[in-house]
């Protein structure tokens, strides 16, 4: 009888222990959330790294849902991931809320954080809506950035390594060709010759006597320039007068040209026209008769004028009858 009572107490103690253990499991496990009502949402992230099934969804640090299943690839553009969410029915999320991937603590697991905008319109996100998410700049983002920087740094190091190889090759060629011992000797000889040339210029061309001569030459050039300026100032009025004289000479030449044209016209008339003067120039007989007439006129006068040729020739004692034009251009019959 006593043994049965002991067994009964032990069994009762085990039952109480199992009940307490079950309560603790229900209290601290996720079994309670399994029975809560939820509504679905779909969020598209550019990078769904770190998200798995049952990842927590928090709003203001409070868990309000979980990831329903493993994220899948966005087959529309094959970029990013599509994540299905289960939000507890007790929480309604305002419109324009931000869904971002973060991390719990420094080295914690990934989670989805919901940030509500300060300005709200009183509307809420409907069940089954498809939203666009983003990633916070947490440790995961820093790790991703560090990874990208590491890959870029590796590329830079490869480029630097290639540049160093090229530089080493160039230095080797420089050492073998340009910095060869013979080239260095030639360079030293050229530098020595240049130094000697500079010293010769300094001692001969730029000597004190030559510098004095150059200084005197420059002063003489300056004086000649000033004298030339003075001479040009004096010559300027003479040039102006010369221009006026040239203008007067041009006027005189024009007048002489006009007079020459008049004389030429007169001579043309004398040579080609009618009258006594053209006749005298062309007819020698008339010229002799005129000379005889003038001699007789001078000898006898106008009142006692007679033709002396008739007295000399007895056969010609008949009245004188001129055969050509008269004295004043008229014909006598």
C-alpha cells in the first residue's frame, strides 16, 4: 500500500513537470504565433540576401509578422528577390511605409524593418498588396560594400602590378640604352663643351670692354633715334610744301598740254588750210614774187610803185598780171 502511494506521488510530480514544461515551451517558443491570424503581403527587394523562412518583421522594434517562405527570384527581370510576408491581423500598416532589410545587433540575423512615414493620410496597406523594399546601410550593407571594394581593389592592384612591370621594363631599357656607360661619357663631354662655350662667351663677348662698347652703341642708337624723330618733324612741313608744289606743277602741265594742243591745231590749219601763209609755205614761186614785191615797195614807195622786172626785160613791158592768189588771199584777174 505504501509503495503504491509513492508511485502515485512520483507519477503526479512527473505530470506536473510535463505540464509546466509544456507551458514554458508554449510561452517562450513560436508555437503561440503559429495560431495567430495573419494577412499576406509581397515585397520585392533588389537584394534578398540573409532572408530565410520565419525571418522576423518588426515595426518600432516589435515583432508584427514573419517571412512566410523562402524568398524566390524575381523572374520578371531576374534582378532581386520576391519575399512573401505574413503580418499579424492585430497590426495594420499605414500606406507609404518603408520595408527595409536590416540586422538585429552588430552580428545578428537579418530582419525586415518597417518605418512608418511622419505624415499619414489615414489609409492602410491592403492584404495581398505588392510593395517595393530597400536595404538599410547596416553591417550587411557594409560587408557587401567591403566586398565590392575588395574586388575593385584587387583590380586596381592588378593594374598597379602591370604598371610596375611596364615601369620595370622601361627602367631596364633606360639603363641599357640611355644610361649606358658610353652614352654617359658622351653626355659628360657635351656638358663639358657647353660649360667651356659659356665661359668663352662670358670672357670674350660679355667682357667689360665689350659691355662698354655695347652700352655706347645702345646710347648712340638712342641718340640717332631721337635725331631721326627731330628730322622727321622738320621734314614734314617740307613734304607738305612739296605736295603743294607738285599740285601746282600738275596744274601748269595741264595748261601747257592745253596750249600745245592749241598750237598743234594752229599748225594743222597752217599746213592743211587755205590763205597766204599755207601758200607761202607750199609755193616757192609765190614766195619769190612776194619777196620781189616787198623789195620794190621798199625802194619806190606805195605811190611810185612799179614792177622792176618789167624794166629789165624789154619783152615784158606789158602790164603785170599775177597768176596766183593776191597779197591778201584774193585772186587777181
